[in-house]
C-alpha cells in the first residue's frame, strides 16, 4: 500500500483550517482541561481522579473531533471525491488522523500537568496512551461514517463519551458487582488498570496485559473503520 506524505499533509492542512474555524467543535478541547484544573486545585491525588480528564480527552476530544471531521466531509459531499482522488484509503485516514493525534497529545500533556500527575513509568504510559489514541480515532471514524452531518456526529458520539469516560467509576463498586465485571474490559478501564500496575512497580507481564487488551480493541476498531469507510464511499 503506497502512502504519500504530501497527500497526508494536504489533508492535514485542510482539516486544520476547518477545525480552527469551527468553534463549536474546537471548543471541546477545553472540557478535559477544565476538569484537570479543577481537580488539580482541589489537591485530589488518586489514580481515578488523574485519569478522569485523560479518558475524557480520548472520548470528548479524540473521538469527537475525528467523528466531526469525517461527518463534515460527508455533509459537504467531499468524502467520495477524496476517495476517487489519487489518495489511497491509508492517505485519507492517516491525513484525517494527524490533526486529532496532535491535538490529543497536547491536551493529554496539559491535563496531566494541571492535575499534577507524574507517571512512574513514562515509556509504558506513552505506549498505552498511543494505543488508546489510535482506538478512539477509529471509533470517531466509525461514528462519523454512520452520520451525514456534524450535528448528527455530535449526537452519535455521545454514547462513546458517556460510557468510555465515566464507566470506570463503576470499578469502585467492587469485583463482585456485575457492573464491574462488564466495565473492566473497556479500554478506559484497562488504561486505569495500567496506571495502577505502574504505581505498584508491577512486572512487565502485568503491564503488558492491559496494553494487549487495548490493542485488541484498537485492531478491531481499525478493521471496522476501514471496511466501513470503503463501503460508505462506494454507496454515496
């Protein structure tokens, strides 16, 4: 599969201009920052509190912005034009993911700084955050492809925001609770487990387990997004 850096850059610049002009979409970046600043000023220093703005960043920034970027292409009837251009599927999806990846990295770093979170194992955390970024980008693509307008995408992404951001709160109910048995497999919960294992200076195998589960989520989501992307562009 041929990947053109120039085409990816062109798509990135196009998305950047649209993103900077659409304040309704770009304003969501302040939500996790607000929560990080709020909890940071409160002096709360639990793992659950640290990772609330982090998981909110993935669902409310990464997935939401990605869904809106895809839906905007469909709303303007330019997605099929992109597909029919010399750009490959990889060029299009990577190009439309670069902006979201950069914004996500900045918001994550700022949120962790404001909440006062200092990870025990930075390389492992970076891997976990990178895998999560890929997953939520794919989820955003899927939601965007199922909608026709930015407004519809904003509504379609709500379940992702609610479930993936706040479901880990149910982990506090205890392992015997049925809610715990369900939400423990969510990627947001696995990221929380990864942080807890890092704080315990756990073995590498213990650290790899949540990363592997998140990777499975990512691979499945990527495959679904690529198949759905090809199907949607041909059906339009």
